[in-house]
C-alpha cells in the first residue's frame, strides 16, 4: 500500500508560481509512474502531467511550457513546478502513483490551488 501526501498548494496571483510536492511512502517509489491530476469545481478530474520510472514526461496541452513535473527517487518525492499560473488553473491537485501491468493505483488527498487577484 502506497501513501501519498501532497503539499505546496495555496493562493497565488495570475502570472505567479507555485511548486507542489508529493511525498510517497509504503512502496518502492522508483518503479511507479507518478502523476499530477486536477479537478475544478463542477468538472471531471483531468490529467496534468505524468513521469515514468525512466523520467519520461507527458503533459496536458493546457499546461505545456508552463508546468514541469520532476521526481527525486532518493527522497520518494514528485514535484510539480507551476509557472505563469492562470485563473483556469484553479483546482484541487491530486498526486497519483501507478504501477504498470498491475492494478496498483494510489491517490493522495489533494491540495487546493487558487489563482486569483
């Protein structure tokens, strides 16, 4: 069982930056594909970015060039650096861990990001 704990959310003005962190425990972090998803009020949860064990990254079109996902296997942590934030980035951001070829699929509790002036 993998436990995921997100941190780093908050209120930021448009154009600002935030860095989200997700600390994992209870599993072999380095073998999981890690991801960030978000859910805005009244909308479905959507993919933001993923990073594979080999550090191959994938981004939603809406965040390409603004967000960067990274991982530190020594610290069992995945990060999401968010720059040039827009009001439409406002959502609860969730950390996810998936193990390819299995049903292992874990979620954190989420962290609120609000972009507003």
